[in-house]
């Protein structure tokens, strides 16, 4: 196979998307990136590929930010860190901890790039914790004319640009809020019944700094409850007896039957924040990528009703599902964040790697959840159409106008964006 052929066969992490790009650029400096963007007619940024749809695809050129300088600069006076866009969260976290700092939260996987995660409002869990993009305090990006632009909280466009879907430019660096490092102890419980979940939803979901519920939808029960508690804060007691949960007698993997070796430390043994907030360790690959994913975020007030709606079609869901995770995310002011001005519950589905089998089930889930006006995760599989979706984002039209102002010729547009924000 020629080098050109290898470049044309670039895929996302899961392998369900083969990118249509004519070529892939791998600049090693900002100046080189600026020259590439300046002459491009269509171009999109490529991070670690942890998206499951064609958000990052293009019929023009792809540009990988992985080779840009992996700078990490801590500003102790402002309690911020400025980091290169291609740096992965796990790498940044280890560096911050070494210097006595932490981030407010992390996603399940520490393997994802910072720029890609923020651009799609990727999140962890915690009813008081915003998604990862809420930590952003400034963005550096290369605009369509090749110029380097910096936006911070003082700019009127900032709240639009943070969750920007890669549509405003190629992000080169982000400045994130940091805080003193902290320890977390992680506990896993099993056997939470649907009845107990309905009666105790609020205390269960607020029982830790970060709480995740896992179910395979083979029945009405929750298979596992993962509770992550900061050791520097007081938390309400976990009433396992009243909630009819049993502490796990050993480490667990979220997917039944999978070994727990690649999961972060459990059994209440405290450890640094970056070794407990993700579900998986950075030094292990959590899976081969043989999976598809969907996720829907809706008002936290509708959590039980939404879970019951999915439960009513569990005979369709369970056969093509690996595991489903339920988390909470705090509201924010970022225009295209699925959590915009809405405390949210996130219902995540990790499907088997069979597009033909999974696609009709995704449609069934979306029909079941439609009464709750869910906002799909921007990087996951969904077929919610633009007419429906624009009604769920109050700043939708404002963002569309911003795209034209920042990118009048559609340099960063692609088929995905054309569907939702036609020019």
C-alpha cells in the first residue's frame, strides 16, 4: 500500500468511520499549521478520533494537531494552565498533579484529546460538576484566513466558541481553570433495584463528588453504582441498606464479565484525583474500539421518567448493548453545550460494533426519549434532525450567524455541519 493510500484509509478510534479526506496534514508548528489553513478550501481538525459520527470528517483535508507543541504552562497567580490542543487529558493530569494541581473533573477515558473533548462538551459526572468545557478560560485557534485568534471570557463570542464543534477554526491551545490537587476514594455497589432508584434518586446521585450508574437493560435493576468521593470534602452517608445495594467484594469493570485490571482503583482506597475520576487507566487501552456509542442529555428532573421510557423498550436495547451509563452534569452557559442552562442527566449507550443492528435501536431510543427533548452528545451516533435539534438550543440561530462571520467561505464546514447549519 502506498503512503497516499494509507493516509486515505484513516479511521476513527472505533473504525466505523473511514475519513473521506484527500490528505492528512501533520504540522509540527503553529506557523506550519497557519500556512496549511491559509491555502485550504475545506479542512477539519483531527484529534484522537474518539468520535463515532462524521463530525471530524471532510471532503477536503484533515489536519492532526497531535504533532503541535505539547506545551503545558501553569499560571499559579491565575490558577490556570495553558495546554496544547493535542495533549491528552491523562497526560495533562499527571503533569498537573506532579505540580500540586488538579482539574475539576475528567471523563471516563483519560485517553481523549483536550481540544476535541471541549469542542463537543464531553463530560464526567457529578451533579455540581460542569462538563469539561466549563473549565476553559481561553482558546487559541487558527482562523480561516490563517491568522491566530485568542478568545477569553471577556469576549462576547467566548461562550459560543468553547463548544465550537471545530467550526470556527483549528484550536491550537486552551487555557483551563485548575485547583489544588485532591484525593478521591472510589466505591462500587451492586444490585440497586428500579424501585429503590425511583424512591432515592436524589440522595443516590448526590452521594459522591461523581456518581455513575451502569445497567445492561436486561432487567429493571442497576447493575453497578460507582461513587467517587473527594477526601477533602464531607459527603452524606451512603445508606446501602435503605437503597438495597451491596458493596462489591472486589474490583469491577462496568461491562459484565470483563476483567477489572484496566479500571481505576476501587474498594474505597484513596488515590490522586486523576487515578480515580476516570473509569479507566491511561496505561491500559479500555477496549479495542469494537463498539459504537450514543448519548442523550436531558433535564435532570426527567431522569426517572426517561429511564422508564428506555426500560419499556429494553427488549430491543439489551441484545445490541454492551453497557449503559447514567450520569449527571451541571448546567452551564456555553451555547452549544447539551447542558446549556439545564442541569442534566446523561444516558449513555455503548453498543456492539454492528451498525446495521444498532441503527434501528438508536432510532427506537430517540423515539422513546423524544418527549424529554434530549440533546445528543455531539460526538456520538444520533439521527435527531436539525428541525428538532434547533428547538432545543436557545442560541442555535446566534451560533449559525457566528459561523458565517468567522468562516464566510465555509473552510471548516463539512457534511455534518451542512446538515445542522446549512449555509
